[in-house]
């Protein structure tokens, strides 16, 4: 991308330096910027775009979107965190549950969180996966629960990340 950015800078300089080339160079620079943004987005796994005041759209490379904000039809970042944990746990246990309950088993997820207002953070999460365990004997139910929980503890990246207390950084960068 470095050579591409250098070419973009050259077009921008042309647009300012030579009035006769201003229109063509500016158009070429705009097209190059758009193309560069599209190329950068194609290499990103997830990203977000601002849509308005307190409204963003989250996207991934597979084409999925999620509305982020505080308005109608939007998920707050805290809700997304809770859903990420619950979804990760469910996906991690899915194979174990499907093997025992069948491919078309139904499930619902609940997530409760303890929120510390003074610290402006969550201090605990509790995820519950509800499913019809049918006619399974209690011993099989217990074994299924143990295996599903072991799979979650081993596979769920979100839960493991929260357990480890992962550090994070944030940077504000100039968009050229």
C-alpha cells in the first residue's frame, strides 16, 4: 500500500501545483482514495463506519453488518460484548449438544451481567443456554453439561480472553 499512497500524494501535489491539471488530478486523486479505502477494507477482518451521531455500522469481511449505538434497532457496545460471550459459548458447545440432541435442536441464550456504575465496567457475566433435553436420563444430562462446559472452557475465545483480562489499546489516526 506504500507505493499506492505515494502515487496518491503525487496526484494531490499535482492538483495543487498546476492549475491546468487541477481538475483531472483532483478527480484521479479522489478515485485513488476511494480505491485505497476499498483495498484496505478488503484486508480487514472487522471494521466499523460512522453513520451519524452515536451510530456506527460494524462490518466483517464475510459481508455481515451490525448496527451499533443507543438508538432503535441498534446494539450498544455492552450488549455486543454480552452477545459475543454468549454466542461464543453456544458455538463452542454446539457440536456436543448437536451430537446428543440432534441437528435441529433449538436453543436460546440469556446473558446477565453485573455492572459497576462507579467503575463504568462489567464485573461479572452469567450465560445460560436453554434447550429441551427431552427424555435424557439425569446421568446423561449431567455428562452432556460437563462435556459442553469443557468444550466452552477450551474453545470459547471470548470467554478465555475475558478470563485472562486482556489489555487493549486505542489510537486516533489521521485519515488521509
